[in-house]
């Protein structure tokens, strides 16, 4: 009865539902994309779902990450998501990994699942997902959001193009919804479309977006479908050299000052300087004693928004009166 409406479809049937039950999917990032994708995959009856995310629920997540509520603030996204998803479908096996995806764990984790779904918002992790999937021959579903626009594709599917075929070179700066803003429905739509690509691959139905890049504009209601050319040399390079980390090292333009970098370890560009104290926001509360109180400290993040909140919080609750927020973020204090 649970899957009755789905089984009635010619593309599914009882045999297709069995395929879904025997399939496994790993979602990297349980955020604006990962939440809707997870909900629909669980609803469809995917047999096993993996959730990897080391982040915690914040108030600014709630307008688009609808697995979470106000009662979940400060809690692990992956843990809360598992609880909510099991209320939707208790038959689905759900694995939780409260850790960041890294070069050290990517291949081993990906080996456990049939398909990888990208719910991340930074290009470093997307390249990492891509390279690991090439090495272990797994397909992955890509999506990216910019304001009211989204991109969607499937990479490494049946000898198709990879992410590096589309983007062989990267830019220096990530474009995140924290800095640019996002209409809540935009990642909801793209995440649901990602789930649809997963179902198509498992069922062997429809046209999988391999070799295609779908562009969606939510406000205009328009979309485009572009062709991605396969660059064999980009794929072979990964097969020969392994995962190629995307790292960008920069230097502080004024080395006479002391800085506190509260960004997470995956955020770029990385700042190479002995005058920069690096304490990710997720670790800040446990490492307050490392922050000096006797000299001026400039606090920065990617855009200046998180760092402003940190400066206000530390001043109000922990008597740090020596902290100054770097408005505009990391790009305003580095060379080049």
C-alpha cells in the first residue's frame, strides 16, 4: 500500500520497486539540496540512505531546510535528519556520518553506496566528490545554486563526462547563499530534481542528465539544456594521479596585525600566515582560551556576516573587548 501509486507506473511496477529497495544512495551535505532530496528518496523507498554532514542546525537554515525546526537549533543536521526521515519511512536503513568529507574518507565511504548525491555549496568538495567517483567508478548527481538560479547534471554515469569536463579550472572564491542570499524554494526544486535523477538511474527509465547541464531560473520560469563535451584527458589525469585537492593559498596583505579566521577547514582561499589564528566556528566555544585578550584581533570569515556575529557574541558573553570584525570578509585582507 505504501508504494501503490508508484508501482502503478509502467516505468516502476513491482520489479522497479524492488530495484529501489535494493539500491543505496549517499547524500553529501544535508542542507538546502540534501533535505528535499533525502525526503523524496526515502518516500520512494530507497533501501539504504547515507547522510554525511558535520554541520549543526542554525536559524538561517530554516527557510529552506525543511527537515529541521526551531527545536533543532544547535543539533547535528545528520542526526536530526535521520530521525525525521525515519518518521517518513521506517523501512529505510539510514546511516549517519557526523564528519566532513575529506580525501582520507571519500573513497571508502563512496564504496558503500551505488550513487552519490551532492548537497554541498563549495567547489572544493564538488571536485573531491568527482575525483573519488572517477576512481571507484560511481555516478554522482550534481547541483549548484546561485540566488534564484540552479544547475543540475549527472557525472561519471556510464562512461559519461565528469565535473572536470565541465569545469577543468576553478575560480578562487566560492559563491555561497550566505553571501548572496537564496530564495528558499530554489534549492528545494533543485534537490527534488536531483532525487529524480537518482530514481531514473536506478529504474533505468527516462533520460538521465549525463552529458547535459540543466539551467533553471525560478523567477523567470525558464530553463535551458546545454551539452557537456567529454574531456578524456581530465578523467585520465585523475585515474593516473588520484584525487587532486583544490587548494588556494593566499597571504595577508598586512602582516603587522593579528587575525582570527573562523571559517571551516574546507573554505577557500586558505590564508598562509603565522599571524592568523585558525579556529573554525564549529570549534570556537571549546577553544576560547587560544584567543588573546591583550591585543587587537581582527576576526574574518568569507563575507563578514558570521564574523560580525562572533565578535558581538564574544564581547557580550566572554568580555572580549579587543575584537574587530573584518567587513567584506577574507577577500578584503589578502594580497591579490
